[in-house]
C-alpha cells in the first residue's frame, strides 16, 4: 500500500478572477476541518521561483513563448521539489495558487504562430512536476473583460496582453481542465465573494467525501 499523503488542491483561473481572495476562505475551511496545510504560489514559493516570477512578470521584457513556457516549468519544478512533495509526504495538505494547468493554457494561447501545443505542454509538465499532480482543481470562471476590470494598479506582463487574449485563455482553461486532476470543479466567480466561497466549500467537501 502506498504511504498516506496529504490532499493537494490547486485553484486557478484568469487574472483578476478572485483567487487570492478565495484562498483565504479555503484556508479557513481546511483549518476548521482540522487539516494541516501549506499554501504555495505558482510561479514562486522557492528562492529560484521568486526570481523567475519577477523575470516572467516584468512588464518591459519580451521573450519567445517557448522560453516563457520553460521558465514557468522550471519555477514549478523547484516549488514541487523544495515544498510540495515534502509537505504531501509528511501527510500535510497543499493549496496551490495556480499549477500546471495555467502553464498549459497561458502558453498555448497566442495571437501569432508562437503558441505551444497543449499536448506538448502537458508532456513538459510531467517532466517538471516529477509525477506530482493536484487531487482537486478548482477553476474560478468569469468573462475576461469583467475580471480585468477588477485589477487595480499597474498591469504585469501577462495582464497587459488584454481582454481578447485573456478570454481565449479562459476558454482554454475550460477545455483543458479535465486533464488537470482526477477531481475538478468550475466555480462561477462573477458573484459576491461569499457566494463564490460557498460554492468552493461545497466542491471541497464533495471531493473529500468522495476521496476518503
Ligand atoms: N467576488 C468578487 N466580487 C468583486 N470583487 C472581487 C471579488 N473577488 C475579488 N474581488 C476583488 O478583485 C480584485 C482581484 O482579486 P484577487 O486579487 O483575489 O484576484 P486574483 O485572481 O488573485 O488576481 P491575480 O490573478 O491578478 O493575482 C481585488 O481587488 C479583490 O478585492
Ligand atoms: C503558473 C503560471 C502562471 N502564468 C501567468 C498567470 C498570471 O498572469 C501570472 C501569475 O500571476 P498571479 O498573480 O500569480 O496570478 O502568470 C502563466 O502564464 N503560466 C504559468 O505557468
């Protein structure tokens, strides 16, 4: 029998959809359920990941879409090996603000010939993740124009690609979601924070009762 590991929950969606806001509520839920957990952020959550995050989101920098794809993968590899894998192996759970699904959709969507195919990105993801996958992926979904209006302050390199790019990313999220993990849920994020949180709680409770 394989050793018992913690639960791995990823939360994803287009920029401005409310992930950070909802992760606070998800952390409260896991705490109420008596679960020990760690929250990570992709890209980030390791020293190399933090440096790659700064590089990847720097608004003045241009890079080829394949370069971008591989740098996001490298950041995730470090996060998995320094943080996620040891946490799960210790029997604790992980909430990840984004994971491989984001890499597949953001780097496959392109306004030119430079996008990378989703199949290739899923394969590269296997190398980067070393076999670590979320058990449950929560996709926060809403129209891109509405989500981008929620963003305050200067836009980063990805956000500045605009509403048309982000709407294509949204559609790709919906298409690719079933490949992200054994359990998935699409959450309507265009409602109040409390309504969104209630739906997230329901999805997590359904997953926990189905998986134990
Ligand atoms: N359900 C909601 N209704 C209205 N505003 C919201 C809702 N959820 C979050 N917001 C607001 O929208 C903005 C973006 O939210 P948040 O930072 O949680 O999104 P995010 O998905 O983490 O964004 P990013 O991908 O850019 O990091 C914040 O100002 C937040 O207060
Ligand atoms: C993991 C990952 C992320 N991105 C994009 C998605 C966002 O635009 C930024 C990250 O910013 P956030 O505040 O943490 O949402 O990067 C991507 O293009 N590819 C990826 O693999």
